[in-house]
């Protein structure tokens, strides 16, 4: 008997995809630190609302299967939070205005492929 006969069948993807991966990942820091921590944290600066708005905005546009918004742990740019990074481009954003910034990043970058200069994390 061959080894193949003993290998388990791969699971079936309930979404019908033939290959793993997404066109883009949006990692949104939702890390929380204790109150008074010198670096602060994205969650206390609105990271949860940023995540929720990306998720809702992408779902509304039916882009969830192509572009994946993921809550992330600390991305190590805490002082600039809430921070977001879009891959595969590796573009970092600092969200200062929840609705305006997230909506513009979705429309111009995630849909249109254009970096939103105004929202870039600058150091
Ligand atoms: S807590 Fe968000 S980058 Fe560190």
C-alpha cells in the first residue's frame, strides 16, 4: 500500500477557494496596555473602532474575500497609534480621523491602489 493511501484528505474550503491568500491584508493594531504605560496603546486611542470601520467598510463593498482586515497585536509604533499597515505594499498609516481616514484608505488605496499620502505614518 502506498503512503498516499494513509494521508488524510485535505479539508474542503467552505468558501470554495482554490488557493490560500488575499490580494491585500490590512493589519490594524488593537493592542491594549495598562493605563499609564509610557508608550500608550492603540486600543485606548481608538484602535477597536478603526478595526470595526475597516471590517464594515470592506464587507459593505463586498471586498471581504479579496482584502482581509485583521486585528493585530502591537506593531511597535505605539506612540503614533492607532496604526494600520497594508500588505503587500507595506504602507503604514496613522488614523487621526476615524471616518474620514478609514473611508479614504478603503476607497483610494484598497479599492483604487493609490497610497493616501495624507494619512501616512510620518516620523
Ligand atoms: S500598541 Fe499599537 S503599535 Fe503598539
